[in-house]
C-alpha cells in the first residue's frame, strides 16, 4: 500500500505508525528510504504527516513536529529548537514512583512499573 501511495506522487503523504511490526534494525533504513524517495521528486511541494509514539525514530529526518496529549497540541516546534528547549528525563525508583512531580512538565508524566518519565522545558540542563 505504501508503494502505491508514493507512486501516485501526492503532495501530502500521511503515515500512521509506519514502523509498527518492523524489525528495530531496519526501521531507520525504511524511514529514510520512504521519506527520501518521496521528497526527492520535489521537496518544496511535498509534505509528510507522520503519527507516531516513537519520535526518536525520526531524529534527523523531520523538520517540524507537534506533540499531542489528550487530543491537544502541547508543543509545536521545529526539530532543532525543540532539541535545545526540551528533554526527556527518566528515573527508576526502588518502589512505585510518586504520583505527583514537583516540576512543570510538557506532557503528563508517564509511569510504568518503577519507571517515571518526564518531558521538561529549558529550566533544566539537559544532556544528550
């Protein structure tokens, strides 16, 4: 189906979780091939809209993005600015993480078992 969509040479290509089910080792190659092939035809007239939970897979490939939380846009930025302004913090706790965190986050804190994950803004120093 993706080949048919790209072959039709549309101005807008919409991809919903395009790497689901792919081997982690080939995900990046797949994305670079699909996006590269699509945009090579006329990059100024082409837009790709990607819906994904795995934003890290698109590092260096995307120009602009929007982060959604509970159906609302919470961040819209170009990738370079966002990299400088925001970072993801992960902490593992000996027991269940606290339900409330004492910092302002961009998206709601996520917990999974003993893991707590936050996306915070420029008030913190974020290391790559």
